């Protein structure tokens, strides 16, 4: 199997599952992989861009210990810390994103435990 064959199978309804041997992706031709991914994109969504935006509704002191996140209280970073943004600020950002054509908007907030 090559990446282009797999792309055609996916376009025709094949679903990749956890049981599939995904090591194929480590050795396949990168050009074919990119071409296959582009064929899938074209078949599924065409040239549409799906925009998503977030606002940091509260920053810093998060109790979770996510190794990649600068907002975790478990790590010493230079992340700006502030409490929950006022509801009006979040709503204004939401309306601005809507005017700009953003498809989805979320406010990231985590309460302290």
C-alpha cells in the first residue's frame, strides 16, 4: 500500500482505527503522503477554511500539571496571571470574532481547586 492508495480508500469511506498498523506513515514517501492528504482535504472540505478562535478567560495558576502549558501552577513561567475577564470583555471578543467570520469561539477558563 502507498499513501495515494490509502487516501483513495479513505475518500471512499475507509476509517483508520487503533487496530490498523500505522507504522506505514513512518516510512512512506513524504510527497505521496502530502498529495494524499491534499486529495482527502479536497474531497472532504474543498478550499474552505474553518476558523476557530479562543480567548484566555483567566490566566495562570491552573491546578492541572500539563507539561506543555505555561499556565500550570506547577511550573515557573513568565505567564501573565489574571483572574476571570469581565463577561463584557469576553462577549465583545465573541462579537468581534463573529464579525470577522470565525466559525467557533471559546473562552478558556479553569477554576482553582
